[in-house]
C-alpha cells in the first residue's frame, strides 16, 4: 500500500515537473511573442507619425498652391476688367 502511494506520488511529481517545464516554455513563447508584437506596434506608431507629418506638409503645400492660384485668378480677372473697360472707351477719350 505504501509502495503504491509512493509510486503515485512519484508519478504526480513527474507530471508536475513536466507541467512546470511546459508552462515555462509557454511563458517563454508568450514573452517572445509579446516582444514581437510590441516591436510591431512601435513600428506602426512610427509609420503613423511619419504619415501624419507628411500629410501636414502636403496640406500646407496644397494650401500655399491654392492661395497662389487664387491670387493668379484675381489678377487675371482684374486684367480682364481693364481690357473690357478699355474696349468700352471711345478712341477719342
């Protein structure tokens, strides 16, 4: 009876050691995966920051272009008004 209990205890100890070994391996894999995921997140954040900066620069550049275009349009309209006004004047005025 005691021998059987010893065998059961030894078997349980062996199974506990195997379980601890597997849990340690699993913890190691999880830690590695977590590290990989954190690295990927950092890379994504850096990419998003770069995209945001580029987008801001593009918006500013487009705004400057729009302002220059509007200025050119206003100047063209002013020239057209002057041409129209000069056509309306009589040659003797």
